C-alpha cells in the first residue's frame, strides 16, 4: 500500500504513476484466444468438445452439453429458504430498477411536415457468460440476465463452465429465477466463440455479456463487431472518500470488499485527516487478520492499495475524476455536495451507510461497471445494452419540396450525383 499527501513535493508524479499503472493480466493471451476462436469457427462442436476436455477436464458427450430447465428449477426449489428469499429480493429490486431504464419510442411531425421518430426493440438473442465452479457468482447472473429480459430479448442463452463436471447449484437457481432459456455447460474463449459464431446445436446470438478471466475478456474483444458486447472488463476497483467522523473499521472493510476479489484489484482512500488515515491503515491490518480471503486481499492491498491525504475533501474530487473509478463511496454527512463535483465514476454510493457491497447484491443498479478509467466514456450495463434503436422518417410531396433542393446541393458538393438524382427526379415529377 502506498501513502500519498497532496502537500508533498513529489505528489503530482506519484499520483500520475498511480493513475497510469496497469493492473491487467500480464500474460499475452491474444494469440491463444485467436486460435481458439478460429478453431470454433472452423470445426464447431468438435472444437468446443476438445477444448472442454482439455481445459475443464470433462467430456461433453458423457456429462451432456445442456443443463435442462428442470434441473435449474430443482436447484431453486432446494435452496435454503433464507437464501432463496435473499435471491428473490435481489431479483425483484434489480428488475424494478431496470424497468425504469426502458426507453420510449418517439413519433412526431416537424414544422416542415416531415414525420420523424425512433423505435426501440430488444435484440433477438443474447448470450450470458457466467464463471463456473466454486468461484461462481449468482449475483452477476441476475445483473446480466434481468436487464436482458426487461429489454425484451427473445432468446437468453447462458454458458457456464463446469470444471471436472462440477455444477454450481446456486448459479442454476439464479438462472431459473431470471428466466434464462438455455444453459450450456461450456466456458472459456471457446464458449464466447460458440455464442458469436454458433457451434452445431448452439445457435449464435446478437449480444454477449458477462464477466470472465483474461481469456474470456480477450475473446469478447475479438468477436466484437460480429456481436455486440457489454464491455472489456479489467480488475475491480473502489475509491472511498471519507472524513474522520467515520468508523475506521467500516472504511477498512469497505476497502477490502474489493481487494478480496483478486490480487489485481485496487482500493484507494481519500481523507482530509492524516490521523484518520493512520487509523484506517491499522484497521485494514486488523481486518486482514480475521478475513478468510486474506491471502488474496492482502496481496491486492499491498500491491495496489493507496491512502491519500488531501487538504480538503473538495480537493479530492478532481483526483477522483482522473481515476474514474468503477466504484466510488462518498462517506460524508453531505455526499450530494461532493457528488455534484464528480464527473467520472461507474457507480456512486452516497453516505456513511451505503457500502459498495449493497450495490453488488440487492440495491438495484447494475454492478457490471466500467473499470480501468473507462468510466470517463462508458457506463454500467443497462437495458440499452440489449436493445437497438431504429430511426424512421416519412415525407409527403410538400415536405420533399422543402427539403429536396438543399439535399441536391449537398449531394453535388460531395461528388455524389446519384444521391442528387434520386431526389431531383422526384422534384421534377412533383412540379
């Protein structure tokens, strides 16, 4: 963990190094992923079977390709009632939040008499990647599947690896709750390729979303254009802006809530009180002593964590914007005042009683968010990622007479005479 103070002489350079530091996986997976995608395009099911035997250590011919809806329904029914209630609550709140994101169609006639508008429709099919095995996250499935269903996607396809044939019942229960139509027990770059290009019994989709490792992220990047994708996600990150009125143990727990994800995650605290910074640093060590995921969280905190002392919390806002973090907690009495000054963050958590972890599960807003400073230009997953907008226009004879001459002039100016003629012919006919 590094310690910085904005009043130190070397702060500007040190903070720039923090902002520009790369935490993505160092392995060059581009070539391997390209080979996997090419194999699936060329050989379809056979390639997917071969990669599954090699990487997930089971034979699809024996374990089966598809997990049937009845199996998912049984997994949901078998859940501990308290866990089922928690999953139901999360699903209901996620659905309610995303229902409010649905865009409305437009249709109007302007002063020139031209009918103009736009129509929104869900894509025909979407594919969801869900990590498998012991590290599976049903919350991520809900965050991906429910917006797709709200958008009106006709066919919702889930792929999830089952290493050594192991099935995660909680993920299957979430798939049932979210209304997933197909579940295929494949993973890795080969699953992304199968969703994009099709592979025998697996028909291609239009959009692919969902988290995964470096190979999955690279595969999504390489198939973009054949299908739409949500984003190319990197390591998770959290920034906490907190004053000395916070319990340092709370702040320490908030920082570690992301650090436990992976050794490449990043946790950063901004505070205007150096003594409070010391107390949080000590509290992090205390939390790590009792945290079951301490090995990963400690490695992430030591390598990528930072505590930054600022002259005022207002002064933290432009620094936050430079980081453009995935998650931003504003743990102060008046979070709105700081929120008004922040431009770039994937999701913002307002006040001392709004830990980021609430947003990961049951609050409602999507937890699939831009990382690696991409919040400067990107947004979290939404209903719109599963929809497309079709514009339309309609002119009558009078409207064409008003707009046609300008169109002809511009077409000639651009050296496109056929464009001009398609309009000019109608103008002559309409005289």
